[in-house]
């Protein structure tokens, strides 16, 4: 068994250089504090889990999200950090998209992405994820709720990375 660090991507380890949402691979930047902190978790699997509802709303495609994930892998690798795997959900229940405009267990706050990530680890590495000693880091209430539902400890991104707390809206 191996511990996992489940990481939300947008607003947690990466951000948009040009706006609120990342809508292209060229718009991705990694927060300055991410690499050094993630290096402290070399005994964990590093698993990204990210809602990408922009697909359901037509702002981006699954292929575009996969390119964004590739860029994220490369940017982190350039800083000496390797993510093991990333799972994304293109669904959003409020969108009108004929395929992705539905409720899905793979969209946080449901636990489907964590299940898929754990299954990937088992199938590709032959290792069981130790959920009782794993941690999820995120910046939104749906990240926290996903961790709660999965029985995984949770930490806010600003606390984990020792950033200034975001302003309350």
C-alpha cells in the first residue's frame, strides 16, 4: 500500500496567466510554491483530480484539456516534480452539452475521480492506495466535500502551501 496526495489542479497547483479559467495550454502557470512542497511528498503518489466543466460548456474540448494536462506535467517536471497521473471530469450538470451536460459521479464533489485514480494506480503500478493515510488538497468546497465523501483527509491549498488565505466572498 502507498499513500496518495490527491491534488486539485486549477487554483491549487496551477493558475491562468490571463484570467479566471485556463482555456488553453499557453495560459498555464504553476504557483511558485508548488514544486518545493510536492518534493516533500516523495513517499506519496501524486494524483491530480480536476473538474473541467468548460468542456460541457463548449469553452474547450477533451483534447484541449489533455494538452493542458500535458503542459502541466512538463512544467512540473521542469521543476523536478513528477505527477503520477491526472484524472479530469468534463461534465457539468447545468450545461446543455448533449454528452457532458449531465450529473456524473466523476465530477467533484462526488468521488469518481479518486476511484479512477486509485484504479489507475492498481492497474499500472500494482499498488493499492492507502486512503486512510492519504491527503487531498484543494481550493474549493467541492474538493473538501469530495475528500469527506471518500474518507480522505483534506487540507485547503492556502494552508498546505502556506499561502495567504483567499478573501471571503
